[in-house]
């Protein structure tokens, strides 16, 4: 019986290894893909926006990182200043990344199902 259980485990492993890769989502709503791309893009932009603001201030003033941060931090409006202009940036990246995700996912669904995943992402 033990030999049989080991044999079954090997065969199960072989079945998993020989089975085709997991299928793609076939009936996905493109709006879901759009919203996922938009949410991901907005999350990244909002997270990195203060870093970009500091970099822009450094380039404009020619000051070092420490001088720029020391200039910004003592002010009560330091945090709002770091996020000034975020709304238009989020609108731009949300539409851009949402469209990219929605279109690319839709196009991938039109590719032949037997095409390897590596070729699909090229």
C-alpha cells in the first residue's frame, strides 16, 4: 500500500507537470482590467509623487537633497506642498494605465490559446 501511495504522488506530479498552463480569464469585463490598471498606476504615482516633487525642486534651485528637504520640512505646508499638482497627475496616469491594461488584456485574449505565455507577453 505504501508503494502505491508513492506511485500515486509521482503520477499526480507528472499530471500537473504535463497539464497545459492555467487558462487565461476568458470572460473578463474590460472595465475591470481598466480599473485595475488605473488603480495600480494611481497608487504608484501617489506613492512616488513627493519624491518627484523634491527632485523637481532640487533641479530648479540647484540645491542638494538635504538643503531642499530642510527648506521644505520646517513649514506647516510642507506635506501639502509635496502633493501639490497630484490630482491632474492622477487623472493622467489613471486613464493612461487603465487604457494600457484594458487594451493589452483584450488583445492577449485574441491570441491563439496554444501560444506560450512568454510569447504573449513579448
